[in-house]
């Protein structure tokens, strides 16, 4: 009888141990590999791959189960994962550029309405500022990225826009420095029997960009800060006729009269002023008490 009781006791203890083992499943958990990469092991003991929502945030793991960070392209859409791996949504500033990620995490491109303002994101996701030609129409995005429908004055040119934000026209604002340079240039051209130039809004905006670039570099050079040639600025403002164009630069002059006089005393600059062009744009920018000038010419305003 004692032997039988011992056997029954052993069997019961074995069953209790077996039941106890079954009642304690393995929990899903974060861990690091030997190389310091984060993985997420499921309750079944396998590494998670693809998307995972845990702790109120989304994470993405590659085919090897390694948690991803930074820019990731998944199923044709771009996402951004923070350094901790959680997926970003909403506005995001990186590399000096603004992006917007939908609630689902995918990067926004094209038109987007936010807080009753329209924004435009280029194909690479960067929020647009300044002029954009979209669907054959021109739009202007302020420094904050919001599309304007109200009239704006840029470098001496007044622009008007319709309710959809499309530019409907532009006029020269008299007595601006741009207009003064144009008047002086056209007087010189008239003396030579040459047709007058028209002040181009596109060229004025491109000239403003070039003047700012000269101020940024604090020197005069017919190349841009990134090393590209000066004329690569023209397509940014809708001018594709790069062959029929020219650029004059100057620094140190503080009036329209002084800068035109300096240009006319230089043979190459004088040649541009009296050249076979139809349109002109001019602008200036100051830095460290020095004024930098850019004057652009073109035979066409083609888009």
C-alpha cells in the first residue's frame, strides 16, 4: 500500500509540474542582437517582420526582423521612423526642409489642405515655397509654405491671384530700384537705337535669388553656391530659353545710377546691357554692409 501511495504521489506531482509549465507561456518582448540591433520576438518565439503596432506606436522590421529607423520605402510609399523606431506622423523638419506624413505614416506629395491653408509638396516630399508651375499655372507659396490668394509685391512687381491661387497677372510698381535700373538701361538703349527692354517678373525673381546667392558667398561669381552654372536658376522660375540669356553682377553700389554706371564702364557688362534681348530682371541683396546686384537678360519668357 505504501508503494502504491508513493507511485500515485509521483504521478500527481508530475501532472502538477506539467500543468504549471503549460500555464506559463513565453511573452513577446524587445531584445537586442549581439550587434546591438533591436528585434521583437513574438509569443511563439519568432522574430517579427514588417509592421508592428505596440505601445501605441508603429514600428517596421526588415525581412531579418531588424527594427528600422530613418527613411524607409515600403510598398512604394515613403515613411520616416524616428531613432527609437516609432513611425512619424504630421509635420517634420529635417535637413532644413519641411515634410508632412499622413496619419497612416506615408509621406505626403502634391496639394494638401491643412488648417484652412493649401500647401504643395514636391515629388520628393519637400514642402514648396516660392513660385511653382503646376498644371500649366503659376502659384506662389509663402515662406511658411501656405499658398497665397492675396496680392503680393515681390522685387518691385505686384502679382494678383484668383481664388484657386493661380497667378492672374503682374504689374511693375513704379519708383522701385528695379524700375529705376530699367529706366536707365532703356535710356542707354534708346541712345543706341535699340528697342526698350521689358521688366520681367520671372527674371526679377531669378535675379533676386542670384543676388542672395552672391551675398551668401560674399563674392561675385557666375556660379551658384553648389557649383552649378548661374543660368540653372532660370528654369526654377519658368524660363527655359537658356541660350538667349546673360547675367551681370556687381557689388558695393547703393543706387541704380551707380550700378548702371559701373556696368557701362565694363565692356562685357555693357555688351549685355546693349545686347539683343527683350526682357530684363534686376535685384539686390545686402550682407555685411555690402550690396550685391544681379541683372539678368533674356530673349524669351518661355515656360
